[in-house]
C-alpha cells in the first residue's frame, strides 16, 4: 500500500519505519524545511522504549541520552526546599528510563528511515477520500493518490482539522501554558539535575545539557495570560510580564531571552477523540491523543500508537477497516487512563496556592525515600499495556 504520512516528528517516522518493514510504501511530508532541532527534553520509558529497542535505536540513542540524578526545587534565594532522587524511576523500570532532547529522539528514529521517501517543506493541505483511495492535495500544488493518509502532525494537526473538523471540539486545555528555549554558556549549571523555582501558578526550571547548553522551561497558569500571543515578539513580552517580578534566576534568564529566536510556546492541552480514524484517514501521536507534557510520556505513547497501527494493518492483511478498528480498540482505554493520570500531575508543575506548594515539596521529599518513593511514583511509570509482537506474525 502507498501511504502518505503528514508529520516527521516522533510518530510519523516511527510509523513509516514499521510500514516499510511490512512491505508498504510510506511517503513522509513535513512542512518544516528540515528535521526540527532544539525544543525541549523529554523523559522516555515504557512501551515506547521497548519498541525503540525493537527498531534497533539502541545503543546509539544512549549517546545522546541523559540519566538524570536529581530534581531540586528552590526558593527565591536559591535555598533547596525539596529534592527527588530521579534514580527511583530507573530502579522502578529496571534501568529502562532516560531523558533526551525530543529532537535527538526524532533524529535517531528518522536516521533509520533512509529507505523511506521524505519530503520536507511540503505538506498535505487537502484530502479527497474517494472510498477506494485518497487524493492528497499537496502544498506544491500537485495532487497525488494514496491508499490512505495519516496525520502525524502533532497537537495542532492539520489532517485532523481537514477530516474531523476544528480542534476546539477535541482539545482539553489544562489551564497551563508552556514555553522553552535553549541558552548557551548559562551559569550556574547543576549537572544531571532539574532545578526549578515555583510560585503559585508559575514555575521556571533549568536543565544543564551537553555542549554547555541549558534548557529553560516555563510552565504557567492561564490566569497570567490575558490574550494568547500570536508571534515570538508577543511570546517574549508575555514571559517578561509573567516572570518579571519572580526572584531566583528569573531576571538573568529573561535578560538572555533577547538572543533566542526559536522559543517553543504553546498551550498545555490534551486531545480527546472518540475515533482516531475516518474512512481512509487515520491519526497517530499527539494528533490523535495528545496527553500533554503533564504526562511526561507523549513520545512513548506516540511510538506505541505508530507501532500498533502498522502492526494491525499487517495483521489484517491490508483490510483497512479491520486494521483501524484493531488500532483503536487496543489503545483507546489505555490512552484515556494515561490522560486522566496526567491531569493529576498539574499540581506538581505549578501548584495554585502557597499551601499546595508546600504540600508538593513535602511529597517530593517523601518520594525521595527509597521505599516510599517506589510506592508514590510507581503508578506514574509502571503501566500495564500488553502489546502483541506483531513483527513475529
Ligand atoms: C515542554 C514539553 C515537555 C514534554 N515532555 C515530555 C516527556 O518528558 N516525555 C514524553 O514522552 N513526552 C513529552 N512531551 C510530549 C512529546 O513531545 C509529544 O507527545 C511528542 O513529540 C508527540 O509526537 P508526534 O510525532 O505526535 O508530534 P510532534 O513531535 O509534535 O511532531 C509533529 C510533526 O508534524 C509536523 N507538522 C506539523 N504541522 C504540519 C503540517 N500542517 N504539515 C506537515 N507537517 C506538519 C511538525 O513539523 C513536526 O515535525 C513534552 C512536550 C512538551 C511541549
């Protein structure tokens, strides 16, 4: 089958890899001129980790990974208020837990797709589903026929909008915004440690990365956002107004913002849909079921969805309705559970009051105790998802 995949992030190239392995002909489109760089750092474990292993991404992935040691929360003067042993996550997962730049994970997956046709600076702008095939209208003005089309184009999926209608029907805004950027040569550095300062409704964190880079991450409540910014200038102005009076290193971090020209900025939202497929169109990854950054698991789930969609297609011997039904039935309940759990973590990122902030720090300290830590953190990383070994069919 010839399959168009819109989006070359995490889900898109993973799906292409598995489809190609099963003898299909995927074509990837991405509106970006090349594979996206920069962005933020993600935690990676669970079913996504296992599938990455099946794809042969290890040990190369480990070259760019970080095995983080601590999460430290600090007051405005830099005094530590709580400290969490991140190693607990490694122990809970038998050392199958790592942190890595999202763009590095994407690059490693894409590197395995050398036999897949990929067109950057190109995207699907329209779809005409004729029942027996789909005509994709491409951004270069051409039309091309495919057996089916997949939207792997993220939280603000264009394929979803074309096929299912406007995003607001499916978007559940968590009440938070996120922004991230990278600084070069920032001081101080705390190796392998997430350091963060929180006030009610707003958090600012830094993570020291290789090559003297530091990732700055802001998570803040929408009560600080009178109007959503529409361009990078407005995003910077908003960050200055939200964090301008905050202590700790906020002033130094904001001052360096002028040298940044690729801020990541978005609403922290989930996508909840009752169906991820319609006719000859399917959605995967954030396009289908974004769990939001609160889940800390979006990439792993995106990889899992891609693996299951390709596997179900192979198992159904190309019977598209059967494959699409299998894909949805196998994953929907699991995804909904992970999304529900993610919402419970909202209070960890930016507690709403001083009292809940103190409670969060207390819980963080308790979670650092070996036995208690495993009890408190276990449910966030130990998930039961039995997946078929499709590749052995
Ligand atoms: C700050 C932050 C922290 C996070 N932390 C974690 C974490 O710790 N662990 C974790 O697992 N997940 C985390 N996530 C979530 C994770 O990054 C996403 O769930 C994951 O990247 C989803 O993969 P995807 O392939 O569906 O979409 P994306 O990675 O967003 O890729 C979408 C691709 O589609 C392309 N595209 C978009 N529109 C179009 C179009 N119209 N036409 C063609 N191409 C298009 C884009 O250029 C991009 O390449 C975090 C997210 C954020 C924002």
